[in-house]
């Protein structure tokens, strides 16, 4: 028992090292969602209002008009208070809860398998997981949401096995996840149904605890429910990403029916609902695409380093073995684990972009659970024990070494632009010349520049809002056109006749009469921005 605790501590320390080492410099800069989370946390900390002047938002932070769930922002006020506002403090909550998740998974697996070897192996596999490391090193609310959903599952099992009081902690944990990440609002109902079916006898037996817990959960959830279902802003995010707003299946359905002269049979065969159903199933099975899982990972470079999959190659035979032994041994929780695995893509499959590592993060640690169970059972075969140990140790070392080498030496240079790398240098240049100019005109070419000037300038929201010109478009997104001396536009023509104007333009985009001061490069040494003064 003592050795198990020591090994667990070592695994958690390893997880912390992999998640915190050079956290402020790799990824090489904060992308706009991270900047928004960090600045809104700073605003709450300094003034008790968000960037739009709203006092302590309960259900959402309007931010860019994407209406971010609030809990990550509130959690980030603590590291920002300790470490000031910087890349490290913005990402701290994700790395911290990502590290805690490793310990949590150990206790969850131990509750399920009653096997310390399987529990430690699961924790280790998640500690070195490229999927989980990538999510833990950026300010991704989904990573913190994963912690709360796993905690909710663990507390529910403890409710069923140990004490009925844990039902309160379980439901509160699930609610915390829903107030942290939008994707949890689709996952939690599914996993709650699975838990309710699996532990129905215990629920009925302890109904006097379950009903008050449900009432408390309903009261806490009610504001979020109203916002998500009864307001235009609450529906906006779903409408933005959902495949059901895609016109292509409807147009294709109409074309097929036209070819068939709009016959009754054609209206049934080429019904648009069948086209949407086919697209949904394609999206669902994308979650198990071998290219996504084992070769390339998520196509978004912020969510994957692009050189390896979300899982390591060596995990594939362990997963096959795990599935075999879970079914063969009729392990008590095997069907629950499989159900968790299979329901996880149900919500993300409604989106247009699939597979999506962040929206589907709640599928973790099912892969690691299954692989660990497979490994422990394979190791029990004495004639293969020694050989398997040698081969697996070698494969793990090579796989992790390659991943870390790519992540630290190649990934930042190859994809610094995906993290809006040039903005920090642009802000520093603007600050250096601030007193020498009357206006600073900044391109919108890289997207949402204003948040970086607020972030790196650490401008309190009262000062920002007193001069800001903010417009809201037809899709309820906010656009900041200017504040203080800063003007955000891609039309420089109206300012070319003025003097004492600083320009931050796309590379090669400075007006001809402007004297170029410098060019800002990304980490690939590719020019990104030109800076000049007239």
C-alpha cells in the first residue's frame, strides 16, 4: 500500500512537470480565447466587472459575443492575483486541474477495478497522454470541465458504494463542469442517464438523499438553463457550430427530389432528415477515426501537434486486449466504461467540425482505462511477462521522447502563427511609441487585436470602457473599433493625411508615405506585421 502511494505521487509529479514546464512560453503565445479569459479574470479581480462592465456575471461572460461559461474565469483570478496577468497565470488553472485529474483517475479506477496495478497504469497513461497534455497546457475550459465530470462520476460511485451523502458532491461536480465548459452541457445529461441506469437500485434505496440533491442541483442549474434555452445569446454558440444550420443537406435533398420529379417515393428516400442523420453518423464515427486517434490527431494545430495522434501507437494493442479481457472477465464496470466511451461523441457529433479533441475531451480517460486493464491482464501471462515488459518500456520511452521533442522543438516554430504570436511584440512596440503619436492604427488581419492591447497593457475595464467604441453585429458578436489612441481597422486610407500616426499593418501593407520602423516575425522567421510611423 505504501509503495502504491509513492508510485502515485511520482506519477502525479511527472504529470505536473509535463503540464507546467515552460507553461508560459510553450505554446508560444496566448491565442484570442486565452487572452479573453485572462483579461476578463483580471477585470473581475481589479474591478469586479467584466470587459463589458457587467458586475460578477453568473451564467456567462459575453467576451467576444461567444458567451463563455464563467467558472474558468473565476478560478483564474487566483493565479493572476499571485503571479500577475501573464501567459503562465492564464493557463495555470488548466495545468493545475489537469494535474489533479491524474490523481482523480487513479481513485476512480481503483473504485472500479479494485486493482492497484490497473489504477496506477491508468493514471500513468493519462499523465503521458498527448491528448491530455495538449489540453492541459492551454487555457482550455474543457480541460477543467473534464476534471469536474470525472469527479462527478467518482462521487456517484462512492454514493453507490460508500455513503449516500456523496450524491450531493456528485451533482455539484457535474454542475461545476457545466458552468465551466459548454460541451459539458451535452455530456453530463448522457453520463447521468448511464449512471442512473447502472445504479438504479442504489438510487431507489437512497431516494431520500437523491431527491434533495436533485432539488438543490435544479436550483443551481436553473439560471444556466434559462440563459441557454430562453435567450438569443444563449443559443448563439450552438447555432454557430451546429451542423443542423448547414444548408448543404437541404440543398442536396432538393436536388435529388427534382431529378426524381418530386415523386412521393423520392420525398421519402431523399428526405432532408435522412441527409442530416447520415451526416450526424459520419460525425459520430469520426471520433473513432484511426487517423485522429493514432496518426495525425485533431486537424486544428492548437489542439494537436499534428505529428502524432491523440493516442500513442503502443496503446492500440493494449486497447484491443483491454476490450477482450473486459468482456471475457465480465468485469463489473465494463459496460459502464463502454457506455461512457460510446456516448462521449453524441454531443460533439452535432457540430460541423469533427473530430474535435476539445469538444470530445470528456471521453478521457476511457481509452486509458481500457488500455490499462488490457496491459495488467496481458502481464499476467507469465510466458510473455518479461518480453512484454521490455518491448513496452522501449515503446513508451520512444513514443514519449518523440512527442516531447516535437512539442518543444518543432511545434512552437511551426505553429506560432496559430497562437497569434505577433501580437505581443506589436503591443510592446505600441507602448514604446505611445507618447510620440496621436493615434495607433492596428490591422484586424490576425483577428481581435483589441484584447491583446487590453491584456498586455493591463488596462483596467473602467479606463477601457470610458473611451471604447463597441458595436454588436447581427450575429450578436462584439467588435471593438477603438479605445483611447487605438483604432482597429483594415482601412488605413482615412488616416494617411494625418501626422503622428503609428501603423501596425500586415506585412507589406503599410501606406507608402509611412516610415517603417520594424517588421515582426513569427518563430518560423516569416514576416507577419510591419510597424511604421508617419
